[in-house]
C-alpha cells in the first residue's frame, strides 16, 4: 500500500511530517510518499534512520498556506503539495492522502480540477470527521468544519456515512446515531436539527437512531456517532480540546504548588499518564474526509511526528476496510433518502 503524505502541511513542516512519515512507514510496513519540495525533503530524510522504512519523494514546488483562501489558493497553485498529492490519488498511484495542512485546502484540492478525485456519486457534500474519547470508549463525530451552513438532506447523508465508518472501520455493530443539539428532548434544537430529525424519522433509513445529544453529554458515551453541521461541530471539538488542555495544565500547576501533592503525584504518575494519553488528540491521528471518492485523512495543524504517524495508520485502516465502497453501497441501498443529486 502507498500513502501520500502532504509533507508541507503541519505547523512544523516539513521536519515533523517527514519524521512522522518515516515512523509510519517503519511501523506499518507500507510505503509513504512524501509530497513537497524535493530538496528540503531529501535533506531531512538523509538525517533519518530509514532501516525498515520504505519512503519516497514526489516533488511539489508550492504550498497552500494556512492563511490563504482555500479554493483560490488551490486554483492558483497547481503544483501545491496537497494538489499534487490528490493528483496521485486520482491517478491511482497511491491508495490514500494524509495532510495536516489547511483543512479547507484539503477539501478544495479533493474537488478542484487540478487534483480532483471528486465526490462519491450522489453525495451532497463531503464531511470532516474526528474520533473523541468518551467514558464508554470512543465517539465518531462529523461534520467538524467542512460545511458551516448545511441542509437537512446533507446531515442525513452525514449520518449514513458516519454509520458506515463506525461499522466497517471502528468495528461497531449497529452504531447509535445522535444529532448534536441544545436539548436531548424531541423537538429541541435549531430548525436544521428539527428538520433533519423529521427526515430521519419519516422513513425507514437503516440507522440506529437515539435522538439528540447535548454538548455536555458528548463524552458520556450515549452515542457512537454524532452528526452536526460543520460550524457547531467545529466549536464543540475545539472547546473540548481546550477544556482538556486547561484541566491538565491546572492539575499540573496545583500539584506543583503543594509539596505533599507532589509526593502523591509520584505514586499516581502511571494513572496521570494514562489519562493524558486518553485525552491526547495525537493518539487519534486525524479524521477521515468522508464523501470524497478516495481515502483522505486530515490531521491537526499542531500535529507532531506521533500524530502524523497515527494519521497515516488511520488512512491505512480506512483503505483496508474499503470505507469508500462501504459508503457508496450504503447510500445506494437507502432508497428513502431525498433526491441525492449534488447541489
């Protein structure tokens, strides 16, 4: 299997990306294709231990920067690393693409003419997903940023794509599906949430629906898949990330301020380490961009080598379990969906 890594994507690129790519190639036994400036990548790669790792370089002379308008940048920069990576996927030269770059740029590159892989037939809009830890295990959430304004029909498709991923990639039988809302009671939520709920309830859809879930209950494990518009979903996960980071920082500061607590902390160090690992976004690597006609994984811009390695592992897992075909098959079977011609 060959995985294209946008080596110019993360905040620490290209060094961090190269290190993560080498680790993933060694750990998984699959080839990682580093896409970016060949001279810079070769210099960094020469300092890495490549024993047991198959790594190659695909040159790209441009980069889509974080501050750029995604669609405009992708159109203007035909040789940007993410565009070149998508072109490799489109042409069947790699099996998946991983990037920690501008998420809007990744989405635009997957749909734009230069690197276009396009949408799975019938999909309204692709959705960015993520995995979050809960008290019961894990939660799969989408959309977390691809579509700030959504239509009910899009959220219905997000529910089906999320169910397919949870079942085929995460191994959850009959995953419980919920809508993110400001109240768990039926009838609560924005117009979008209420209309989506009505669509899901009005016809057989093959989903294990459990209703609404509030932000405070996301981590209780009440659902396996939570569906949201990209605006609300993005705020929810970034609030969760910020809260987890703050709690760990406050806990550390309070322990350091108390000598007796320091002694107790030494005994509890293994437990603190386990908690940190459960809450660490790096352990989950990245989220799949679902709905595009290929395996694409978007990692956090703050990713380090560990996060990049794990994002590549996510991509490999999605390929091995043929998630694109699973989504295609599921949408074709759901005859009760509204008109699925792209808007």
